[in-house]
C-alpha cells in the first residue's frame, strides 16, 4: 500500500518550509509511518522533502485517515 495514497484525508498537518525549491531542482519526499491508531484507519506520519538529494527543504508531520478498501477504480465501469 502506498501512503498517504488515493483516498487519504489529511486531518491535521504541520509542515515547516525550511528552504526554497527552484525550477530544475530534483525533490525527493520521504514519508514514515510513526503511529497507527489501534481501532481506526488513522495514521500519524512524518514527512521530509529534500532538494537535490541532500538539503532538507520541508519537514513535518500529518495525521491521516485512510479509506482502506473503500475506493473503487472508476475505470472498471467504462466501456
């Protein structure tokens, strides 16, 4: 499963923009699951985005609701 992924709702987010990103930069996002709610499809994630594989340009966290199994592929119903 990809996280946050399709159908994810951000319930809360706290992002610190540390440095600018410029046209032509390569950015890489890393998301780590920090906490899983024991009875609900709610996760807390940490986020770090780097520029050109070295300089951190954004860091933070988010609380997400993920609708597991509730999303259908709309392409399935097309003729």
